[in-house]
C-alpha cells in the first residue's frame, strides 16, 4: 500500500513539474511579446508626435514641405512626407529600401558594429563569398545587376559586349581574390551561368 502511494506521489510530482516547465516557457514568451508590443506602441506614439510637429511647422512656420524616416533595429523602416514631397520621397529616394542600405554601408565604411555583426566580427570577404554556392552567387549578382549604371539592358548578353561596370581583371580588388592576373575577366553572360574559378 505504501509503495503504491509513493509511486502515485512520484507520478503526481513529475506531472506537476512538467506543467510548471510549460508555464515558464509560456510566461517568458508572453513577456517577450508584451515587451515587443510596448516597444511598437512607443514607436507609434513617437511617429505620431513627429508627424504632428511637422504639420505644425508647415502651418505655423510656413515650412514648404517635410520628410522623415526612421529605421528601427528590427522591422521595416517607417517614413512620412508632406503631400508635395511624397511622390519624390517614395519613388526617387526610396527610403524604405535605400535607408537600411545606407546604414549598412556607413557601418561597413566606418567599422561600426551593426546588427549583422552579432554572430561574426568581420564582414564578407572573398573567402566567405567562395563558400557560397554558385546558384546563390548567381542570384545575388542578378539582383545587383538590376541597379547598375548604365543599365544592363543597354548591353544585351547576345552581343557579348560587357558594360563598363563588368570586371576587367585589372581592378584593385581583383588581386585580393588571389586569382592569377593572366586568368582574365569573367565572361559576360547570365549570372546563373557563371561558375566560381
């Protein structure tokens, strides 16, 4: 009888411990979620305040227009503009895309640790690029080529005439790749058809 009661108590204790562990996990998740909601609420209030003061400057101080942009640590950029500058801000400046890129470039140029450096202390190097698969590199090149100046469409691949921004093999960074000088530039063809040397 005593052994049976002890066994039952052990099972009850084990079940209570498991329930308690489950509650702890849920509590910490709820706490993180509520902190994130509070942060979002503060951000929203701050944005409302900025917009209110910008509009006040337009009315009271006779400002001609305004733009503002906020890039939070996590999440997408938030921005606003007066009616007369909104189209320019969204179509030409494209803050939602160019803002984070400008911050990343600044951090790289000025050796400022950024969000991406939590896991590693240095940025991409030719060696880290060598570790990527050819298909991944092809996708990156393809995405970047769309933003080159002059546009890639002016240099059809069928003609085989490379644009001025296509590597020639005599660039300063070419030597850092450790490739022999006599290897020559990569052939001008679809990025997905290129293979690492």
